[in-house]
C-alpha cells in the first residue's frame, strides 16, 4: 500500500470520527475490543486482531500500561482499515519479524498510527520548538517510535529535510514502551 493510501485512510477516519480515543474508534468501526492479561515481559504479546467473517475483534494485553494499550489498539485498527486480512489470512506478531510480507504489513500499520495521531503542522511545530527529538515526542504525547514514523512520512512528502536520530524497526510494536504518561494523552 502506498504512503498516499495510508495517509488518505488515516485522515479520512480522523475527520469522520473526530476521535483520538482508540476504543471509541473501535466502537465506530464496529470492532470488538477485549482485554486479557498476557504478561508484562519483553516477549509478551501486546495485541492482535482476529477477523471471522465480517466480525473483527482486537485483543489487547491488559498487563501493559494504558498508553501502550492505546498505541497497540491504533496499530491493530490500522491492520483492519488497511484491509490486511485480504492480503494475509493469519497474522500474529511479537517482537520479531517473521516474513518480509508480514513486515510490510507491520510497517503499513505503524505508518497508519503515525498519520492518524499526528498532524503535519503540529508535528513540524513540535520538532522546531523542542530541544531534541525525544522532547518533541514527549510534547506530542507519542512514543519515540511513532514520531520516527511520522518524520519518515514528512520526509516522503518533502515537508521535512532532517533525519530522525533513531531508526525504528518495522516490528517495533513488540517492544514499544509507553509507560510513564497518562492514557488521556490520546483522548
């Protein structure tokens, strides 16, 4: 899927549903959300989406911090709205990439999260005003990995010339850590 397709999908959903609350967005999209304890360790599964016929359910790890759960929900929503189920029947990922096609789907879902949560102007202003990249991520209330993805999109659209000081792998959702901030940052 192209960057343009991902951006168009994310902006369209944000405009129509006017929410930055992933659970509210799931209700709008008729996606069931279940929370289960799946462990707090590095190898713990953070979330997954299952689609059966026309019903979709996202299971999120309740042992993770609320902000991590929110980012994981947005990521799984990305898989849903980008119709990854049409391209791959079973997708379960942890902290590693399994196949290149799976990694492509993970990358697309990460780009969706960045495009849905961060507007171009707001992100550019935060990057300009902040002391550094990590401070900008904090000011924008997103994990550094999501800001890295947004910066890649801004560079793609030629709205930003500088590179990100970190490189986030496609399978970052397995190791993303959003602890230390409130879940209301996304509402």
